[in-house]
């Protein structure tokens, strides 16, 4: 099961985690006094919880989902067993394996370890500062800008080469890197590389003014 670590809620006596499914990210909440979990998908537009039809909102109010979203924001996905609050809880349904090769890979774990803070959350600031520093120091990036490359091509070059350097695996193909970026992006509603994207646009705009 690909999910974040479990977090303890204050709004209700329960544990919660964010899970990756075939339909996208979702929030699962499990009370200690109920075998039935509360499940909600995350809206792709607003990032808010959309409870499933069979979720009891009296047991699992929207405030609990809002807290769970906030607490799991930034936590990376890892392959973990289902959470158990009590011994009497039913076993969780098996999910389809999604990007398990990537999530279990040494390369992905190196990225998570390098940019995680003391609470185990991916640091948005650390990632962007490091990738922006690489972009500004790269002679290849400078040449691409001078030659009038697009923002998309420049971003792909920066991200791909930085990830290959961090992991030490220069044989990673574009498809593997794309999957890693997708998993990293899901930790933040606006995308983990938003600041890098903004900086790329500034660099390209500055070159045009020359």
C-alpha cells in the first residue's frame, strides 16, 4: 500500500493517512471505536476533501478531514502496511500497485531523505532553493536560455539532471523521473517546484530584455 505515515488527530479520536490510489490521492481516517473508516478523495481543483458516499459524517466530520489534510501535507508516500488502531479492526482492502517500483527504489528514497525535515516532511523550501541554485550555476542552462529555449524544456533539463546527480544514477530515463516528480508534486497542492518554475520564467524574461 502506497501511503504516508499515520498522524494522530485532535478533532476526533482517530489516526489518519494520505493514500495513493488508481484515482489519485485520498485521505483515510480510522477511529479507535469504529471498524468502518472514513474515506475522502482530494479534489484536483480545490485540494479539499470529498467524502465517499458510505462515509459517516457524524463519525468523520469535515473538520477531521481538514485536519488530516493539513497534517499529511508534505509527507512523502512510502510502501507501508495498513494502519491498525485496535486489534479488532478489519483488514483493509488491497489496493492496486501504483508506481511501487519507483516508491521502493533507492533513488526515490535518496530524494526523500535529502529534502525531508526533522518531522519527516518534504521541505518545499529546501527542494526549490537547491534546484534554483543548480539552475543558476549551470553553464548548460545559461546556454539554453541564450539559445531561446522554452520554459518547459528548461525545467525538464534542470529537474532531470538534478535528480540524476542526487541519486547518483545517470541511467534514470525520462519516464522514471516523470513518475518521481509526480509523486513529489502530490505532496503540495500547487506543485513542489512552483518556485523553480517562477525563477525559470524570470531567467527567460531577463534574457529577452538583453
